[in-house]
C-alpha cells in the first residue's frame, strides 16, 4: 500500500506522485529523521522499494513501512564496480515498473555519486526526480553549534573530499592553493587520511594553532564532537577513538561553538564564552 503525504499545503500543483517506473534520487540528511525534507517523506510513503546506503539511519526507513528495503552499502574508497551494480539495479527495478526511492545520506549530489546514478538512469531512459537533502558538512556542523559561514569569520567555504576514487588522498587537489585560498575548510571522508591532510595544510603554511572540529555521527544520538587544532588533530583524533563517518571543519568558525553549542546548553551547560571571536560588542551591532 502506498500513500502520498497528506499535508495542508504542498508545492504548486500538489504533492508529486511517485509513479511506477520512476526513480526518485533522494537525500536523507545526515541522520536525524527530523532532517528529512517533506519531499523525501512524500516519496518514502509511496515507494515500492527503498534502496538505501550505509549512511542512512535505519529510523528513516520506518517512514516507508510498506516498501521493500534494500541495502546497497558501499564504503568509501572502494573501486567503482559495485557502484555500477547499484546503478544498474536501479534501472532494473524501474524497468520492472516499481516506484523506486533511492535514498542516500546527506545530499545526493554532495560527494554522494548521485550525479552518476542519475546519469545512468537517464541514459537508460528511466525518468528521475532529484530530492536534495541536508548535507553533513552544513547540517552536521550546525548540530555541533558551528555555523559554516559567519560574517566575522568567512565569506567562502571550501568543501573537500579526503578520498579520491582509488581511496587515496585526492592527488588532483592542489592542497597548497586550498591552504592559501580557503577561509574555512569542510572535509568529508577525511578520517582515513587525516595525517596527510593535516601535513599538507601545515606544509602550505596554515597555522598549527588553527581551530579544528571533528564531528562524528552528527545529528544522531551518538554524535561526538572533538575540538582541537591543526597541529594536534592527528594525535587528538587517535586518542578520542572517534570513527567515521565524521566531518572535519578547519577554521575560526569552530570557535563559535564556545557560545553556540546549543545541545550542551539544552543539557544545562553554561556557554563557555559569549564572545569567542573577541569582537568586544554585541553580535547584533555591526
Ligand atoms: N552525500 C553526503 C556525503 C557522503 S560522503 C552528504 O551530503 O552529507 C560520506 C561522508 O560524509 C562521511 O565520510 C562523512 O565525512 C560525511 N558524513 C555523512 N554523514 C555524516 C554524519 N552523520 N556525521 C558526520 N559525517 C557525516
């Protein structure tokens, strides 16, 4: 039984129907089911099949009790043969006339290979809809109390992947240019090669005392946050026992957590510092 979402107001023309033979390529957000979009929930209620990734929290699947749930776990850095199987499986299911919801962690088009899957589907004549999601590098940091942009800190953000297709630190990246040009760096899949990444940034002149945050399992009940510096991060991560999935944020926006750690505040902690950037005047005064 599929059921479209009943909500008071939808997009112009009403809530879209997930039709047989279609694939909706959908972001699930970083973990907390409350961060699903309404389009995602609408798709989950109608799907015959949900094909989901390792990063999708099982809780999210309970929004699609009527659907078959197929796990297509794939760990970062593995060769792309398996990716091809997943894409072709999507084609097959659509061609069988199923209503297919392809659910990916975060946003499907942010380091999620959503572009490749959508391209394969379209090359095979399968109609697709793309449903963006909240990416871990933005929403995950927000749950840690770190604003990815903050007017007193940065006018740009650089999103980087710590893996390339072969599983190595991306050789094609110009780390020197990144070190010189990126005001705040947000690194996905950075845990495996953290030593190389930190080394490359330090060699290129980023200061060893630059603030760094590591947020693992962001937005889930197991979320952990480590505050450290570029010079100490390798050691501190090893000592913390933190594991992927984790986002690394390098830059002064990390300092804002001293005042914006809203989860800590909700748990009764006091703000550590009401003016962590040392502006000396209230936030609303420019
Ligand atoms: N499409 C996803 C990213 C997929 S790449 C998105 O937009 O968020 C996988 C990487 O995303 C992980 O290695 C980690 O760096 C990051 N990630 C995904 N979910 C996360 C979470 N809940 N907490 C911390 N990092 C996460």
